[in-house]
C-alpha cells in the first residue's frame, strides 16, 4: 500500500546541509494502523508530508497504492492527493473564510461531484457536527474544528489516512473524541492509518509502532500491550 525505498530528505538551512530523513525504507500494508513516534525534530512530520505527496524526497522512491509519487508532475500529484490521501494536522488547517460545510464540500467540488453540499452535510452529521454546518472555523471549538478537518480528509474515502499529532492542540476530552472518530473511520472504511503521536497509550493501541530518531527508523515493532 505504502512503500518507501531508501528515502533521503536533505535541506540547506542557513548555509548548512541538514539530513532530515536518512535512508528510510518501509512497507505499510493496506488497512494497517501504524503509530509513528519519536522525539521532536526526528522527522515525523517530514515523513508524513512525503507520503502525502506534499513534498518530494531528495532521493529514494515512494509508492502509494501502486503509484510511484516520485517523478509525477504537479497535476498528477494533485490528482493522487485528492484520490488517495486524507491528511489531518495538529492545527486543523481549515479554510478560515469558508463555513464548516463549505470546507468539507471542497474535495467533492474538486472532484466534480454533482451534490457537494449534500455529501458534505452527511459527513458532518457522521462526525456529530450537522448543527455546526454554517459556522466558520473561528466559531468552532478546537475539537469541532478537528472533527470538521477529519470529515474533509475522509470525504472521498481515501485508502490512506495520515494524521500528524491531531490531538496536540486539544484538551483531553476533545482529543479522545477525535481519536475515537479516527479509529471508527479507519475501521469502518478500511483505510490505512498512519498516526504521529506522543501519546504512549494511543501508540500502544496501534497494530505497529515505528520509532524515528534523527531521521532514521530505530524501532519497528508490533505494539506492546498497554501496562
Ligand atoms: P518532527 O515532526 O518529528 O518534530 P520534522 O519532520 O518537523 O520533525 O522536522 C525534522 C527536522 O527537520 C527538524 O530538525 C526540523 O527543524 C527540520 N526541518 C523541517 N522542515 C524544515 C525546513 N523547511 N527547513 C529547515 N529545517 C527543517
Ligand atoms: Mg512534527
């Protein structure tokens, strides 16, 4: 489903060459729930951005659902992102000038769906936000914004769902709600879920835990039972 081969990510910052990801090779099978953990700065967000096709590696290859991302042009990459990947971020990234409904309708509109708003409303209902459809992001709580962002990410039933510390800006109760929803969408829709988290108990509930340090995979194990 997701295959990374010898992926290297280098950047130059302030005249210095930085190696952000250093020879990462991974296979993530379809429908797996993978937690990605590691200290701040270890390359977790960079890894997710590469899988999402938001960034290109310096070298190595990334294949998503049979499509090799590396080497695709901008348009082809945008099409892959729309069809195959849903992403949620720590800071929600909703469009501030659009209502919750309009935000969730965007992927349907981009895909030329004839009923983008009906589809979006059904999804908002699924995440418990039907009564907030006409609200703008600023009028929503953090938990509500993240649930709307999740609805948008899942809109077109992408086979891959990526979440980068999705509860990092939320209080405990809202965070638990978002995680419950993420798990439900993963389970019911059979998508592959790659979740970056600092929450040990949450990571331990995944099928697999990948640990990054200094841009390298230093651990890759089935989750230990929570103790
Ligand atoms: P994590 O998500 O694990 O905290 P990141 O993937 O965000 O780590 O970043 C890994 C390293 O790469 C960090 O040291 C970060 O400062 C650096 N980095 C990421 N993006 C850039 C960039 N655009 N320019 C310079 N350094 C960057
Ligand atoms: Mg990060």
